[in-house]
């Protein structure tokens, strides 16, 4: 019957969420004497393998409910990497054409595997204008996920909703990176709305605008330089980032992100990306502060993307060296922090909830 597609599409998204299930909490090994647990919510367990999966689902639901995405209508976005893969997945689920506009040097192999089409443009910053133009040309919807993330209705689907139902008590810190800013905003709103005692930390790689913009309280701060850490960091403060919800922003050197990603792989067996390394390094900095203060409790962060492709990137010595990322000094600092015989042990020492 005409007009039933939006309801059917939203029901399909609800079914997909139920089938995807709850992503696990993995405990990363720390010395028991510290009285501090470091736990990581493993979003790589999502069907498309990343944190972007649940945000993409929410973006599609919001656009369908608002009649911006219609039956058979194309969806276009200026994006690459995990977000493009997740959007292609949901477009195929809903029977919609999908086009990802990405920089010329990007790889769209996984997008195409899910039935999407890739358009490559140069220079890289031209992707936004081209995506808008292409959406008008084909009569489709430009998802514009950086802008849309600021207003998307999560409908109970956010990582924050799931996380706070999963833990027995509120963590002392929740530590996340910021791309669109949607995840940090969802966590911060949940902490504030429920009057929870936990605090929110955002970790930020080199070149990104979030740390200086937060420090100087400039909501439209821009560095104009792209982040080298895939998935986190932006050259500008995105509208989805709500600075007043954030208790602290922790700057993380890119080489430290590589060192921490390698440690996570060592103790979990997961080939995590450098964004997970950024999360974990920032978490360990906060844990060091907790120890200095004599504080105990839980710190929760994210494993945002574990994928074999990272084995030939941040886990490969030649790749890191070719980019001037000297992880070795940070690796030594990490081992000193964790202590002899502490958390630097063998693979598969983590527990899962």
C-alpha cells in the first residue's frame, strides 16, 4: 500500500539493531593493586565493524522519519572510510542507491562490496560541494553526516543508552574521540540528564580543532589541517560537538596513538585502528592522574574499529616510519606506566561482558 514504506523501513532498522545485539565490554589488563579497571566497549563487533555503524543507522532513521529519504531515492554523502561503509550497508538493507563522494586517493572497495558507488574528486575539500551537487542532480538526499549528527534523533539507539544499561555503576570517566562529535554529545547528555557522577573526556589527535577550540571556548575554531588518525579529529569544530558537555579534552600525540593501538592488539588480539589507540592513550593518562590522587574506579573507553587493514598500517613498522611516527618512545613510556609484569602481557588476557 502506498505510504507504508517509511514505516516498513524504520521497522527494518529496528530489526537490524536487534539482530546486531549489544556490543561487548572488554576489560583491558591493569595491575590489580591499582584498584582501577579500564574497560573498552567494542564497537568493532558491529556488523560493519566500527563505531560509525550505529550513528549511520540513526542518520537513516532520522532522514526517513523526516521524509528526506524516500522509497527508491538515492542517498549521497561526502565521506569515506568506516562511515561510507556503514551507510552503504544500510542503503542496501533498505533497497536504496548509495553514492559516496570521497577524495581521489581513497579506497572505496568495501563501499562497493555493499553495493554502493564511489565518486572520487580532487582536491579533497571539494567532496562536500560535489556531494551536494550530485544529490541535486540525481534527485536524492545529501546526508551531510557532519551537520546531521548535530540534530539526529537517536531514538534510544545511542552508544550512551546501551553503555549505561550495561555497567553496574557509573564509570569515573568515559573517554571517547570526536569525529562528528555525536558520540561525545550523546554520552555527555546522558551523564547530565541522569545526574550521574561520571565525567566525560574527549581525546584529540594532532592537527584537530577540538582541543584548542575547547580550551579557548571558540565554537567555530578551525586548524584547516586534517587529522592523520583515521576516524577522529577534524580541521574544524563540527556542529555535533557540544563543548559544554565535556569535562576535559586530552590532546594525544599521533605516535602515542600508534603505540597504544599496538598494545591493545597485544592484549586482545584485535587489529585495532589508531583511533582506538588515541582513546586508550588518553584513558591511561587519566588513570595516571587517578593513581596520583589515590582515586579508584572504572574508566570506560571505546574500541572503535578493528580491521585487518590496520595490520598493514599502524601495526606495520615501515608504514609508521614512512610517516614520521616514532611510536617506540611512547611504547617505552606505556610499559613504564603499566609496570614490570603488569598489563604488558600476552594476547587474550582480556575479559568480556
